[in-house]
C-alpha cells in the first residue's frame, strides 16, 4: 500500500511504486514517447495554453530549467489508455530547494477525483528516494485559479512571490479539502 492505494513495482527507481487503484485510472512513469499524448491531454482545457513545447527535450535531458540538475522523472495518469494527467519534476538548487515540480496537469473532466493528488504523491515518493525533502513549484499569476488552493491542499505553502513549497514533501504531501 502507498498512501492508501494498491501498488505494483516500477523499474525506474528501486522501492518506488506505481499506483493502480483509483477507479479505472492507471499510473506509470512517463517517457519521451508519451509527450505527444501529454500535449494532446493539455488541449482538453480550452482555458489553458498548449503544453510546453520543450517538454520532449526536458524528458530527454536536453532542456534544463534554471538551476535544474539532471535527475528527473515524470508520471502519467491513464484512463482507457488515454493520458488524462501528468506530472514531472527534477532535482534543483533553485530557491534553496532540492527538488522542483516542473509540470502538473489534469484534464478538466478528471479534476477533483484525486488524480492530481496521486500524481503529487508519486513524485513525492521519487523525491524521497532522491533525498530531496525541500521541494518547490511555481504558481505564477497566469496559473489556473485552482493551482494555489490545490498545492495548499497537498501541503505546500508560500515560499516567495509566485512560488510554493514543501519543507519535507514526504511528510507534507498529504491532502486537505479545498
């Protein structure tokens, strides 16, 4: 069991588990081959912009956000073999953090069903395996209005203008209602 979900092993990181029990939703590690499906998933939100065109380069370790280190990972949520959400993060030295959430998206019809929280928890487990406790995420003025309350609901708190963070993501990435 991982945060109350049934798990099955994954090959990326020993001890890291993939959740498989949210009502017909499968979670697994993302690869560069998943990026086109992730970009199509993003189009499900007419109020949001298109997916970051550098996403494939990020997964191929050719695009490096400010102060990013090479260790990085992503996870996707699938319903009927279709990507409905994704998350990615990397080790960093930005803002005194050891990890950073780079991407998080859940298609609108699948929001508020625990999928975003499950994705954050998967990434939190990876950060723990990487010995990265202090993790940050950008919540810019143009982020969706749900971003701030969502990150607060999974234990993040304001770090500085446009940034939220967890002092210890392994301890603090637990959901609260928002």
